[in-house]
C-alpha cells in the first residue's frame, strides 16, 4: 500500500522527521527555503494532507484554489489565525492544531519575559558584553520586583493558568479576565474581572495569554494602555495582533509602560522597528514552545491528527469554524 502524500512546509526535530519519512511520502523544499503560495498550491496537487506552520497564510483565496485531494491540514501551532477556518470548512478540509502540549514551555517564557523586562536584562547584557561595566554605583540598572505585585492575566486558558501557577511562586497576586469565570477549584485565590479594562487598572504587570480573535485583535491600544497603572510591565506570549505596536511604543517612550517583554509580533518575523530602538524592551524570536520536548510533542500531535483523518478515526484536536468566534481559552 502506498504512503499518503504529505506536503511539509518546514523541517522539524529528528523524531518528527523520522516519523514523516516512515509514514508519508513528503513533498517539501530544501531546509531554509519557504514555499511561496503558488508553490504550495502546486505541491498540494494530488496530495492527501498538509503540515504547515504559522508562517503559511492560508486565506479564502488559497482554499478556493486548493486541490480537492487534500483532506486535512495540520498546523504546527496552537494559534490558527493564519488559517481561514470557514473557507476550509466550505471545502470540507479538516484543520488540526496542537493545544495542550506547549502550555508549560510557553508559560516558562512568559516568566522569562517578565523577569527580563522588569530587571532590565537587555541593558544589563549590553553593559557586560560591551565591556562598559565599570561602575559599582548602587543606583545602576534599578528594576522592578515581582514580589507582592498584581499580575493581570488577559486570557485564563491553559497557558494563562500555567503562568498564574508560576507567578504565585514569585509572590505575585493574580487577577484575570476571561469570557467566563473559572470554576472555584481552578481559580484558587485569583481574582476575576468581568471587564478587561477593570483588570488593566490594577495590573502592575500584564500578561497577554489570549489567542487572536475578533474580540482580542488590537485590544492593547492607547485606550487600554492608559488604563494601566503608570510604569506597568507588559508581556506578550500570545499573538502580536493583540497589540497596537505604535501605541505600545509610544507608552514605552513616555514611561506609561516601564518595560515590555515580547515573544510575538504583528507581521513576524518582521517586527516594528520602533521596538529595536528602545532599551526598555526585552525581545525574543517567538520561542515560547522552543524546547526539544515540546516541539517533539507538537509534531507528533500534528501527525496524529493527519493519520486519524486519513484513516477515518477520531482525531485528537481538530478545529471547527466556530472557533474563529470570540474566545479567550488558549
């Protein structure tokens, strides 16, 4: 029996690559060479499935032209704002993502960003690496401590809850916004706000942990930032589209936001150049899930979904068009 044809748009960790080679006939480009949309459509002709990443923008126009042979597309991500789910459903193409398996790794990065931003880690590294660390003045590079501060979490799904667990270990007080209040046994000592702007008003630290949806897109704009206490710290491990870059950059310049730790950006891998010119930004290259364990688990879950759809068995994590509607569980 011939192997299913799988279009693969990236190269993955060894264990995932071995499974692709074993179970599929892979169509792909050389490592480091991305598909153009035309090339991707061409590669999909006669293919059974596709394995994509958030770099691949699969819009309505893409699905209009996609080969009818494709039965399932698995994305190597929890987020799915790069895929038009409604257009996929109209073509009866199953879409799968990878929830759950990257929760801890992403929550770890949220705390790294929080510490890096609040303790001025970029400036400190620059001082040491440039050879300019000469002063022993006790007022050099004063930052802001986490202990005793309120951490506001916007989006209290799996990752938001994991961030909360870690932040409690630093002595932080947890407040959160979600479309619905969590069950008491999950919520614990966290304080629920049914209005996101009320959450902002008390958040000395703000962690964005919601997917990009109709409701969350461009949420952190000038109006929202003005609600934060002066000198707040902002961290984003969710999606760049939740933030209005020009407004956050202006707040970082004025001091309304003391520092920001960012792992995701609108239009990545490009990012607004205004962030690069600031000393009070701690910037990472969307590496929230970048551990060997997590990236392996993501790849395996994606391939589990592909195999399940192609074999007609229940798939672990398929998306449906209604998931594009307002939702903050991440």
